[in-house]
C-alpha cells in the first residue's frame, strides 16, 4: 500500500458488455505475455527489459534515450538505438495491434484492458484492502491482501537486466514486504497469533534485519504463551543489529520488549478494533426456549437478575457466578433459562448453554464441552488445542472483553464447572446442580425448593386453563399435591390434561390416586422425578413405550437415527416416526437433525421401565447386541474403505445386524468421527457381558480415532475397560486383542515403557489363543517400540515375525506397512541402502493396492530412509506425498510428524529457515509420540534457530524440550543439556 510504488498504464474499463481479457502481462515474477492462456514469445532478456520498462511507465511515452538508459545505464553498446528499435519492432509483431505505439521518437504501451497486468490487479486489491481495514473489515482486508500477495511468482522482473529493472525490483520487493507485514499485523489483530508464528519464523530468517517482522514475531510468540522465546527474539535481534550495522533496535522494538517483560495485559490480546461488518462476529445464542407459562419464583428471579446486572453493568465487577441447587425436577433449569432470557440484552456478545449430564453415570467431560463452546465462538477445529488446560485458557481468552452469559446446566460438581467459567468481568455464569457448590469460590449460592401450593396451583392453571380449573379447584389441589409440588411433575401432568379435552381435572386426580406405586415414589425424595415421568410414560402407545424403554439402555451423549433403528430393529422411517413422537411428549430431545438424546434423569427412568416392563431380559440384551453389531459392522466398513484389502476386517467377530454402507471415504470418516462418543460408550458398556469379544473388535476396527488425535482420552478409557473385563472373564483371545489395542494407544501417546509392558502380555495371550492376526499386529508394535528404544536389531526380529505372519495370512497392505517399519530398523543398524530398497518395496506394494491412508505411511518411511541417505530432494517429494494423503484422511498427528521430518531434511540441507517453519507447523498440529516427540520437535527448532543466529530463542526451545524429556525420562535429555551448555559457553 506504498504510494511510491510505480503505477501502471491506465487500463480500459469495459462497459455493460464486459469484453474478455485477451492480452495479459506478468511482471510480478518472470516477465511474460499471454494471449488468453497461450504464452507469447517475448524474446531476449533485453527485449523483455524493454517490455517491462514500457509496462511500468503508466502509459507515458518513453524516449529512446530513456529506454537506452533503462536497459544499459551509463555504458550502452554502440548500436543501442538500433537494438531498441529492433526490440520494439519484434514486440509489436507479437502483441495486439495498437498496444505498442511509436510516439515523438519513443514508445508507449496503451489500451490495456482491465486485469491485463498482474501488478495493476495487485495495486487495486491493495487499495481495496486499505479501505476495508480503515472501515474495520479486517477479514475482508486480509483476504484482499492475500490475493494481491498470491500474484507474486518469485522475484519481480526475474531475469530482466538493466538498472531500471533492478531499481524496480527493489521497490516492488519492498512493497511486497510492506503488504505482507500489513497482512501479518491484521492476522495478529484477529487473534491468529499461533498460526502466524511459523510464517514469521521463516520470514525473519529470510530478512534478518527487518525489524518490523521481528516485532510481529515477538508479539505472536508472546500471545501464544511463549514469552521466553519472544524475549529471545529481541536478544537475537539486538545482537545481530550491533554486529551487522552497529546500531540498537528501534524504539518500537525496545518498547515491546519492555512491555513483554512487564507482562503488560494490553499485549495479551489484540488492540481494540472497530467492529468488522463482514463477516459478522460469532454471537452464540444457545439458550433453550423459555417456557411461555413460567410461574412464580419471583424472589429468585429478582435475586439472580440483580447478580447478573452487577456483572454486566458499566462499572464492571468481577465475573459473577450463581449456582442453583435442588432435587431433580424442582425447576432449576426452567428458572435459570427464564432468568438468562431476561438478561440477554445485558450480554450482547452471546449466550452459551450446555447440559453437563451430572446426574448420570457418565457426566460430560470439561474438555469436550470446551471444544463445543470454542466452535460456537467461531474457533476452527484445527485451532482447538488438545488438553483441558489449553482449551480452558483459549476459552477465557476468547471471552475476554466480551459480555457473554454461560448457562451450565445439570453439573456434577464444582470440579466439572471450574474450567468452564469465564475469567473476566462483563461475563457471568449460571450453574444448576443437584448439589450445593460450597467449594465453588465466589459463587452466589441459591437453594431452590419445591413450589408453594399457591405457585403450584398457578402453574397448573396457566397450562390447563382457568375455566377448567375454576370449577374443580379441590381436584386441582389434589393433583399438584400428588405431584409433590415439583414443577416438572406438575408440568407433565397439566400438559397431558390440556391435550385431552374430554378429561376433567377430577379424572386426572383419580388416576394419580389410583397409582399406588406412583404416589409412593412421589413422596420418596429423588424418586419423585421418576414418578412424574410415569405420568408421561403411561400415556404412550405400546410401540412408543417399547422404543422409550430400549433406547434408554444405551450410554453415550446422544444417538443417531440409524443407531436407534438398530436398537429397535425397525426400519429408519418407522424409527424416526417413533422418535419424533417421543420428542413431542418431551421424553426425548432432538439434539440435532437425525440425532436424539435423553435427559439423564429420563434415561434412568427409561432403564427402570425396561427392567420392570420388558417381559424377558433377553429383549434388553438383544437390543444392546444389535446396537453393538451396528457399530461394529459400520466401523468395519469404514476401516475397509480407509485400508483397502486389509485382512483385519475378515478376522473380526461376526455380526448379525448390518451396518451402514458408504460410497466414498469422506462420508465414512464423517460417520466415524461423529459417532466416536456413542461408539466408545457402547464399547465400555459391553465390558463384562457376553458381547465383550465384539466390543474389543469394535475398538480395534476404530483405531484410526486414536492415530488421528481425536477422542484419544475416551478411546484409552474404553481400551482399559476391555482389558479389565477380558482378564476377569478369562478370555485369552479377547484379552490379547484388548491389550494389543491398548499398546497402540500408548505408542501413539509416547508412553513407550507402558506400551512395551502391554505388548508383551498381548503377545503371550495371542500365541496361547492361536490368534494369528493379533500375533502379527503385536509383533509389529513391539518392533516399533524397539525403534523408540534404539534396539534396532531386536526391532528387525519383531518386524520379520510380523511379516512372516502377514504373508501367511495374505494381508498384503499390512505387509507393506511392516516393510516400511522394517526399513527404519535397517536405518538404525546403519544399512541405508537396504533400508531404501525395503521402503521402496513397501511403497510399490501399497501403490498396487490403491490410494489409502497407509500409502502415506509408505511414502513417509521411504522419505525417512532417503533423508538418512542424504538424498534430500527425493525425501521431500515422498514427505510431500505423505502429507497430502494424511491430510485427506484427517490424520492430524501424522501430519505433524511428517512436518517434523520435512524440517529435518531442510536442516540437513542447510536450509534452517524452512526447517524452522515446518517445525513450527509440527508443534501446532501435534505429533505421534506425545511429549517426547514434542521435545524432539523443539530440539530441532532450536537447532534451526541457532543456525539463523537466533540463539536466545533457540535456548528457550531447548529448555522447554529438556523439561519434557526429564518428565518422560527420555534419553535425549543429555543431548539437549549439551546444546544448552554450548549455547551458554558461546
């Protein structure tokens, strides 16, 4: 956006009938001309220099003397004038008539159409970006600048000789860097600091003396929680400027260092910007609908409203938390939602809501809830960190400076709630729970009791209607008394009566009186909620009641329509009709189109109904068996698509109920990741039952969940549950497979010693059970464990065992994968040529099978071997192929490992800037191998930074790596200590 950038010839703006651009020119790279998409011959370098000089003169005539000076400077050849005329004549023949004109003894380029010159397009987009930024539309401005920057194809005027071209090259490069700095500045203003670190690291390496880039890098690192590295960048910059130029950093850079040292809170988030009109800020509005007939509770409404008003007022006090406690069905949620809707104007930046399922056996995990909240606040999935602490920190950062109300419904305890609370004034949280949260610091506690008789009767009357109640007041009092004055019970009873015009209030009262069990439970504390649900359940048709009972048997956060059809053994259409009718009765919730869930109390009640009303326990077991079959059959389908011709699917337990079928891989992966929660819950629920073998195989077939980094914690929990259950049942085959799966999980997370322990037990069990599939799988795992432990000879032995079994079973894809692993054992033993040969064999085998996620593993293995062989260009090609496939198959952790390997190649090839950039990407994505692998990435990043003379930042990376190594007991600790010692000595 530098006004000094030379403008280009005026271009014709087409009228209402837009003419197609036929002649186009490029100067932001090699000087080129095209007619449509057909390249035109622009001649020798000097002839291209003449064309460039004319294109950059804004349509003005250049005299012959000016052109000679532009091409040759002070020492033109004797025939310079003749050469200029020859070049002009040749260009005129190539270009459209009337484009290159002779005038006053010189030449000019005229009449270019809109979009004909890349520089003109870049200038227009840059100007639009500047206007958009001034209007506060940062997203639009960033998009326009990215478009402008994308027009560069390497160095401007590349290969064009002459002093004029050289001067323009310098000016265009300076303009490009200015645009890039503007775009990066806006990246940071919009909170994209973590993503900017990688790009800025590479840019500061390429332009080490450009202080603005260093300043942006310091700010990005600081906002990413990497304060030590941010300060190290300043130290590196100060030393470099002193050595190279004999000057100190400019005042702005020194001021930034001071503010970082003082932890200036204004640096933690981007400076306030004018609200961006497009795209509109994400303002979640997740509150459930308030009931139109809310009744009573006036003192509580006033009390809670005052607390919320204090949090949202301009005076801005500490973030307010109100915790409502009471028995189930007392109306905590109804009251909280009503108060939250009244307070919406005071929280213009949005309202978040979640049911924490605290009354059930498996409450919602805070990290899962935080993930959903971050998405609702506009965070991309790729930007959501893995750990609870990081998600909570990002969540609080996103709420800082905003006025958002958070409703945390049905909490289990204070420990579940704490990570979900906003951290600053202006925000507020409403919490409902069965327990009083006396250990929730600073919370305003409210104990909610049942309604008074007057309030209960008023609620009943508002739902049923004044006319029907007025004539039967005594019967109405009997009804609300039978409901124990619990709002939920009253609402259900009144709603049933309101929907049946032929009933009188006395009829309803008589029904309640006749239900001995119901009345007993209405008087039994927490069981009162179950009694109120009985009112609704008793009105269901037989098919509805059966669906209600059986669907309540399944654990999990929700259930898809297809899974529900399996439980009920009905067609999807019939199942949907039943589920929607249950939604109408409020006994089931529609979580999303095609997905359903129970409130946790309703689920418990449904299970009680199943135990009471199902004539045979076999029906309950059959329903859960069909659900497990559905998940296993569908997951096996996904596995078969992701791993074509892999024989694992042939060796899984047989299923009686079919699964879904997919026509393409993306839909299969969508299903797997969407169903991960219910699927893993089904595995845990099957532990200790006759369905255990199928549950173990389901977990095995879903192993891509853990390698992708998705649902890792839930997956490990399920794996451990199946290990315990299979050991208790004495099923050696199932236990061997369960421990094989667990060893996989531990390997991915970098817990090598635990993985080895599990793999040893799994191997013994698999051999005893004559489970050839598990034996081969565990042998491969044990080989990988040996690689991590630098026991390469032992690793070769295990890989050979795996290969022998895989060849015997005809599992060609897994054999190809094992070959790639074997090549790494040969690398460790120093036989690089053999490693390359074996890796190529594995890649050839996978290539014959077809494109799959394991083809990426073969590219990766060959890339590792080629790296060690010093064949860096070939290695980069293999890693690039692997990276593309891993991305397609959503294997985020493998993407991270591949970026780490690419960084290794660049560092070995003495390209430290590129190495640092890819190492940063690996840190952002995460890697197979857990904290130990993160330590490896940090160590490599430090080496790259040291070669870029950024020693202080390198030292900060090595210190972080040392901490990770010491925590995991990794042998790399000594290497890093040596690097730190050398850095200190140097």
